[in-house]
């Protein structure tokens, strides 16, 4: 008759496993304390009488159509950013000051924006 290849673990094996588990559990980090401003569940509303329903609601004015906002189409390739900002401000009839530290090159394709 052949011997079984699977042997039952002995008492020493269980003791070693328990010791390793206890040591590994000791390495865990302590949980962080929550701050006083931590978001938590909302407090339950105070019990009391239900307020009476509103009898008169405000009358809102009829909506008026608004004019379509002005849009622009800008298509540029490799243009200095100062030149682009100046041109957009000029076309929009705005008076702007451009900081001299602004530099770079812009490539943009904005249609009806």
C-alpha cells in the first residue's frame, strides 16, 4: 500500500502560522483621526409643526427673447499670442492691455465661438 503524500499539519505548524499572523497584524498602521470639519451625515431636522402652505405665490414676468450672443470665427496658425489677443479685442470693440510678459505662438480653429 502506498503512503499518502498529504500529511496533516502538526501542532508546531499551527503555532508558527498563528505567530506569523500576529506579527503581520502588529505592522498595521493606526487609523487616522477624523478632523472636526469632516463631512458627515446631516443632522435630523428638529421635530415641530409643519408650516402652513404658501397661499400666494409671486407672479413671474413673461419671458422675453434675448438677442443671439455675438460669436466670432478665428482660424490662425503660428500667430504670436499678443497679436491674436489684440486682434480679437479690436474686433470685439474692447479696450484691453496685454501684459508684456505674455509670449508664445498660437494655433487656433474656433468657428462661431
